[in-house]
């Protein structure tokens, strides 16, 4: 055995007795056998939570008998264990009777149940860390430290998600309090956005800003400037960020927000290039090509100092799972606070399964459900960009509809808002008419005139088509888009009404 293996053996916590609560397990089993109704107080328990294998089987048998509408007692459990060597070694039917006699009553059942779950969670943590330790010391050839850390984060996230020991539904009163608080906030801020502003006034007025717990989908075909819109929103929210701490030490958001941007397609540098270009009115091509003046460079330098201070955190890993995303978002929230998550884009994410035959539609469904869960659990809006199917390109009218969402109808189902980005200019610029066979020159010229009129009319314009809004109206909004600076603007006239 090598020195490294010696060290691992000495440090391996699995060689010591794992955390358990034997007395709590015995108390729960005895109490439930004495009074099956106690199961209602510990409905968060499952057989796997128990440490002793015989206890797992006893609890499983109790659930089975009660589930059939019968009474679970030491006698009725007898047939389940007539040939069970594990229970026989523990004392057989006599052990069941001893448990029954030594029950502790129902009053402390929930407390004992939580002790059992706590010990089980500790065991799972130890096992996850031990597996990660083994992976880190002797990793598979194709795995690096990032993969080892990602798997550990996913396992810990799943362990955390499973720790529900309340066993209770929330009373309507708490939801009423939240509803009234939201209504009061909206009343006091009449005429103002109640959620986080997108930085685009006409969009804010239509959706009320970005609301906590909502999943918003921004979808479109390549070239529609989805990423530009997401980057504009991220920068606007981060730039407007202001918060204070109340008397209890809780951070209260006043405006804007702390943003976590998961960019699976572009690097962090590319996103920053777009931000700088938009704010300095310099095209990204000129920035990348070095075709800028000294004054332009000075403006870029000054703007970069402002962007550097923004509460904007970028993760540009090219592939990520829901578990890893949640873990990283929690890290941001713990250290800096968190108010908005943006994902570009969801089809580049991975599900939890590593099976190659996994149905892609099922995987996308898992991802969209996971994003909605993150929005609710972290109490932040989540914006996810999405590609559309190629069916759009085959139609004469290329404005997208909900049926064009790629890979899964669950995107529409799970989202609170679905918005499409559409730019007619993009399509027209690539479809200049050619003379048709047997077409007269006059008709061809007429078609060309009409084409250039449409192209001119669509120049620098775009639409946000709100195809679904769970709590509001749908419809199309007209915006301006500056392609060289990759920036979206309100399209409005001075004094226009925004109701």
C-alpha cells in the first residue's frame, strides 16, 4: 500500500462509525407500532432515513400495512419477517414487542424524526465527500478537478433539496400576507415598476418589471439579438443597484439588483465588449479591430472602470447542470446577495442524467423545471434565453409563435413569461429579390422598390413579442436596435403615453 493510500485509509471517515441516532429510530418505530396515527407527524420519513437495516425493513413494512388500510402491530408484522435473517439476529418478533412496549408517546415523534433525518443527511454528506476525495486522488483520465467539484456540488445540492422535515402545508395566511404586501408595494409605487427594471421602459410597463420567483424565456432565431437584450438587462439592473439594511440586519433591495449571468455561449470578455460598446457608442468591430481614436480609448477606459464596480457576476463555463448552477448562485447570494439570474442559453445546459440515450425533450423539460425551481427557491427572477426551431425559416411570415419553441413544450408550460425577439431587418437584408423566370422588367422593378421600402422602414427596428404572460396581457412592442453597438432602446416619441 502506497503512502498516499495509507493517508487516505487513516483519514477516511467511513472507517469510523457513521452518524446515527439508534435510540431515536427505536423510539419512532415503537411509537408508530403503538399508534399508527403517529405516521402523520413523521410523514417526511422514509425507510432509507434509518441507519439500521432491520429498522429500514420494519418501517417499510409498517408503511405497506398501513397503506393497505390495516393496523401495523408486532403481530401483523410477523409474516413480513418470518424468513428475515436480519430481524432474527436482532431478536425476531420479541424485538418488535420490545419496541412496542418502550414507545415514548406521540408528543416528541416529530423531534425524533428530525434527529433521524439529520443523522441520515450527515451520512450522505460524508459519503459525497468521501467519493469526491477518491475521485480527486485517483480521477478518471477524462475528468479534471472541475468535473470532480461539479459532481460534488450536484450531490450536495440534491442532499440539501431533500431536507424537508416540516411535514406541513403552508397555511393560506402566509400567502395572504405576501399578497397584501405586494399590493401595498404596488399601490405606494403607482406609476413605477414594482419589479427589477429591464432598462426598457415600454417593456417594464407591459410586464411590471422582473418579478421575484418568475421564469422568463427570451426566445428567437440566431441573429435576432437575444444575447444583446439579455446583456442590456443585466447591465441596466446592475447599474441601478441600490439596497439598504433594515433594523434586523436584512438586506432590502431599493432598485436594480445583483446579477448572476451564466453565459454558456459567449466568454465573459465578449459580454464586456458588448457592454462597453453600447455605453461608449463604439461598434464592437472597431473595438476588436483596434480602429478607435485616443478619445475613444479614453472613453472605453473610463467606462471599464464603471463596469468593473458593477454587482455583476459572470460564469462562462461552456456546460453546466441545474445542480451546479443552483450551487454557484447560492454562493453569490451568500457572499454578495442575489436579485437576478440570466442564462444564455438553456439548450446548452445539461440534465442530471449522463445516459447518452436520454431523450432530449425530457432533458429540456428537466432543465426548465429546474430553472423555475431555482427562481422560487432563491426568490429571484430567472431569465433564460432559448433557441427556436428551424420551422420559422420555412415560413413566409417569420414572426415566431409558441409552437416554435425548440425541443420541448415544457418551456411554455414552466415559464411565467415567454417573449420572442424578432427583427425583420435581419431577414430582409439577406433576401434581396432576384429576377424571376419570365418576369417582366416592370414587375421586377416594382418588387425591388417594395423590397427597399420595407428594408428602409425596418432599419434599426425590432420587436419584442410577448406570447405568454401568466399575470398580464400579451402583444408586440416596438423597439430600436443598434446592431454595431448591440444595444436595444425604447422606441418612443417625446411625450408618448405609456399606459
